[in-house]
C-alpha cells in the first residue's frame, strides 16, 4: 500500500468510525485512550483479525503515543502492518 492511499484510508476511516466514541474494551496502550477502539475497528474493517488489530493498535500507540489522534495512531499501525511489525 502506497503512502497516499494509506493517508486517504486513514482520513476516510476516521470520518466513518468517528473520533468521539468512548472506548469499548481491550487492553494495552491503545485501549487506554478514547481512540483505541476506533483504531481496532478501522483495522478490522480493513481485514485484520481482532488479534492482529489489537497488536497493531497497541504497537502503534506505544511508538507514537497513546494520546495521539486516531489518524496518527492508525497511520502508524498501517506502517507497522506494512513492515511486518
């Protein structure tokens, strides 16, 4: 996946899932923020399993900071997925 496509997906998914939802379950860095569930949902909608989505969301939140907006964490999660992380 190219950079432009990934960025477009991040923006479109952010609009689709909304960044104001309340967290609904999970553990790890991404689960400790209101956007953790949205990141996992967005990854799942792209075809990742629940386990993969949780692992990628947590890894991304650790790398960029769990207090970052949905778009930032999701973009990092997609980078991790692309690099096999």
